[in-house]
C-alpha cells in the first residue's frame, strides 16, 4: 500500500541510493555462495575496523533472526535470558528467541526501555537451584525501544556485573548507529570496549534494504555458530548482497550521516510537537524515536492521512511512537505538524 511519507517506522523508509548502487555493483559474475566471496571479506574487514580486530561476524536476514541465533549460541535450553519487559525480543518476536533457544525470558519492568544492575539482581536469587531456569545472558537494546540510549558507563556497569555473576551480555543493536551518533562515539566504545560479548547489529533501519549482522566479541561463543545459523534458516546463500550493503554503510561515514539525520529530525519533530499544548512528549528523545501522548479524540482524523503505531492507551489518550528515518526532511515534519495543528484546532 502506498502511504503518506510519515513517522510510523524507520522500517517504512526506502533504501539509501549508495546502498542500491552497492547492490548493483555486486550484481555481476558468479561468486561462491554462503559468504566465501570478496564482498563478504571486504564487509568483514570494515566491521573489524569499526568494532575491533578480534571479532567474528556473521550476516543474517533479519533482526529477529539475529537475536534468536545470537542467543542460541550463548545459551543452553535450561538457561534464562534477562531483558527489559519492553524489549523487542520480549514483545514483538512472537517468542522466536524462546522457541529457538528453549530459554525462559526473565523480564525487568522499565519505564524508559533501559535496565539496571538492580533489576538484573532481582532475577538472580535461584542461581544453582535445579528447579529454576538458570540466567545466562543479559540482553539490552541500544538504542532502546523507547528511543533512549545507554551511556558507555551504564553498559560497562551491566557488563561487569553480568560477568561477575557468570553471565554474558548481548546487545540488540537494531539501532546501534543511532545510539553511537547520539553519544558521539564509534561502535567499539559502546560494545567491545565496554564488555559486550555479542551483538545483533542492525542495517535495515539505517538505510539498508535488508540484512543484519551477528558479531561475537567473545569468539569462543561462535564456535558452533555456522550450524546454528543454517539450522535456524538464517544463512543467506547470496550473501554478497547483504555484505555489499554493509560495506556501503560502513564506508565514507554513511552510517553516521544517515543516523545523524534521523536523530536530528526526531529532535526537531519533538520540539515542534512541544509547541502544541494538547500533545505531551513522554520520553527523552535521545535517538530517532519520539513518544507522544495525543488525546484520542483526534486520532481517527490524524490517521486519515498519517499512519503510526499506538504503544499504550487509556480512556482519554494514546501514547504513540513516531520514528524519524535517514531520509526524513524538515518539510516532512512541517507538513505533519501543520496537519496536526489543523486537526486539533478545528
Ligand atoms: C529493537 C529491535 N530489535 C529487533 C528488531 C527485529 O527486526 P526484524 O523486523 O528485522 O526481525 C526490531 C524491529 O523493529 C527492533 O526494533
């Protein structure tokens, strides 16, 4: 369905032209399938420059798949995975991580998408007790599902505590680029440099067509990964077309400029919305998401032109999520805000 360019999701955007060009450039001759090709070698080299030399990188089809296979490599079926109640893997992956790993997800209530060491502690009362699933992994999302961002120190605290307790740290980095831009860091400073063991690294939400990567900083974890990846149907045969995309976004600062635009546009959108007294911004705008409370009586009219998702609602208002993308423009924001004002003031 064609729709008004809006703010429903960074998944609704298209693909950056440089990425399309990279796919086209990879579309010649035959190369060996399943990753034994020059495009994949080049992309892995770029990943090493961005994340550090001592990593194992695997390209997969999607974000849910990346989380599920990464977690499978980190756990046994009697383990538990600790994450925020708001985590994508808990709310929106149809239980894929549980199905693939056999693990129980232990969730921590969170108002802003983040978790802390205290929250993790609340799930560690039965370590060593055979009647309880044994926590093995802590998973955090960066940037979070609420558009907030963990600082490097916050990640380091979680990693240190997890390791002290014999646990591993996984990051769902579907929007890691937005977090790095927000913090003014590179990728290494918020992953390998602060104790992260494994990462689901997103490409699709930041200008790629499809494809994500699973990166292991603790390389021992990836020793059986090739079997896990294939069995879980996450081994792309024409891998060069994912690799070529990652090569493009990791070249010439493209990932940074795309995420910077998305973050900047989210801030601008939030500022504009703050000028409408009936609308209230509910979360800190630290990456490319804006959460806003809108009185429900206006929603049907707004949705006649703009599609977006409701996160929560009560009798009177809906908390909606608005996302900016690599290709969001000031004109998009002006048109949306003007339309909102028209509807609200009518
Ligand atoms: C934080 C986060 N993780 C993982 C995913 C999963 O990505 P996919 O839809 O490619 O499975 C999403 C998708 O929206 C996401 O927002």
